[in-house]
């Protein structure tokens, strides 16, 4: 009987704790194991539910006897415990895969190397404004599994990372969105772009003719991936470079969305009315707008929502203007492409705060923007050698710092009225900070102390 199945959850963060609570509710025997310390809030939830757990270790006798393992997306396949599970052919799945078994809600799933958090939040904002009963989960917000266990939403907007997709097999998105594919996390994919691209395209696995796939027609890697696949779902694309017969495109500084539904008018929205500005955000707005039109929401609602949206913390977040200098917190930019987008949207001269844990970054794509916009670079990380090597011929000054406070003070003294101090690190944060939120919060605190 399936209810007697023994499930082990590896990792006791938001997704792991939620998965454990749902597994228990569905009648499984559950054990949670985290190789590091477990945060107090999650310990309390597990204790309250009387779910057994361990921290700072993996007890193999308790893990390798599982019928199925739900793995935190942050645990790599090369981790010793994962290698042993694979050798024993014990199924390893993601929290998203597990939770999707127990909901009949319509699943709108958004992935991409950049812009997925913003697009997920904007899509959720539009659907909620339209009065839909919608939940927000995945890489953001509360655990999907926990919401499936204790809420009753008819729609979910899910931000899905490649790490989640790697352990999703039977899962199917009703509406899948692929924003772009640029080099990121290649250390997890044997440094092969093809492997990373294959992971992203898992967003459309199991889709059938009544499902929808929305993608960027301007993205080279996406087009490359499409050429190798037979797509069963209904497809819509978006572009800022060409006019499309069906999908979203630009015309006279207006977004046009036309899905050819016989009962729908096409949507037009002026770029100046969008809450999110910058070229990359036109793409994000187009993707969200197509989702809304697929769901046959009213044009007035979509326009109002796309004009009233407020972006999330740590993503091109304006912190303060001090002595005429703008301070922007883009701590969520943990890869080179995100930093490119940030620099591309900046007016005037920039003092750029870069650095952290380098994930095999190729800084070449930043060179032209750095030459044209960046007057100096402040490194924020333990090892800044590769940043110096990449940009020593492109800027006059590159300084090393080892705390957010030091970085902000030095950047402030380098900048002048009309300049922007931009924290957009292009790297992970784990050398000096707990995570990108901690890095962003320390940056904001340091700015406010100037």
C-alpha cells in the first residue's frame, strides 16, 4: 500500500520542510535530514508536526532505506549521499514534482537564466488583480508543497530553476514560459551549455496539444533548443526585434499582444506606461502579458496590473539618492548575464560593485558595457583575481573590499553627483554573506549609514 511508503527529505529549508509536511499529510512515513544546521523556524514546524529530523549530518542507515527521496534543489548530484542513492536506484525527485501529484490546480511555470523572479511576480500580480484564486511558489515565496497541503488554490504561478527541473519527471506545466538561456550554473552541468539548455527545456516535458509554451523568439539558445525538439503544445513567442503573426512584439513603442483568439481583442500597451522599465523588462512584461491573454483576462486588468507592479527586493531596487548619487541594490544578480542587464538599463556613469563566489564566469560579455558606462569597480569578495584580470584594461580603478560597509563607503567616495553606485555582483554570495538577501540587506544598511 502506497501510504506505507517511507519518504526521506534531504534539506530542511522552505521547500524541504513543506515537502515533509505534505508527505506526512498524505500518510507517508517521513524523515528529514540536513547536512547543515536547520533554521529555528523550520525546526519548530517539524517538531510541531512530530516529524523526525536530523541536522549537521546524514545518517545513511535512515536515508538509504527510503522508497523515495525528495531533494532540496541546492544539493548537487556529486554530493556523496546523492551518489549512494543513485547507485542504489532509489528515486530522487524535487519538491515541485512531489507536490504536483496532489493538486489539480492549473500550473503556470516560469524558467529562464534571467528575469524569472520578476516575471513570476508580475504574472502573479496580474492574476491576483484579475480576481483569480492564485498561489505563488517555487523558487520564491512559500513552499509549493506546503500550500498544496494547507491551501486550496485553483492556479499556481511557479518560478522554476534548472536545479528543480533536473529532478522533475512526471510533472507537467499547463502553461510553460522560457524567458532565455544564458550561461549560468555551468559548474553543475559539466561546464557544457548543451546540458544546461537541456535542463531548461524540461519545462515543456509531458506537455500535450492543450498545453501552452511561451518563449523568447530573440534568444539564440532557445531557438537552438527548439530546432532539436518536436513541440506538442500550443506555442506563442515574444520579440522586440521583429513583428510576429502570433504572440507579443513591439510597434511604435507599444507592446502588441495578439493570440488570434476569435473572441479576444489584441492588447496594446505603451512602453512608457509599464511599471518595469529597461529592455529586459519589456521581455518580462511580454511573457506575463501572453500568460494573461491565454487565460483570457480583460485587457483593462492586464494594462492596470502591468502599470502598477512593484518589483521585488534585491533586483534593481532603488535604495537611496545621497549627494545626487543613486544607490541601486541588484544583489540578486548572481550571474554575468544579470549584471549585463543591470548595466544596460543604467543611465550615466556607474561605480560597479562586483564579486563573490565565481561560478565559472565569462566576463567578456560585460566588457563593452564596462568600457562605456563604468568609471570604477569595487570588488566585494574574498578572491577577486579574475575580476582584476578581466577588467584591468577597461577601467582606471579596481579596489578590493571585504564587507558591504567598506564597499559602500569606497564607492560613495569614488562617485560624483549624477553617478550611480550599482551593486550587481555577477557572483554568488556565500564567501562573505549567508545568501544574496543578506548581501543586499547589508548593502542597504551601509547606504543608509552614509
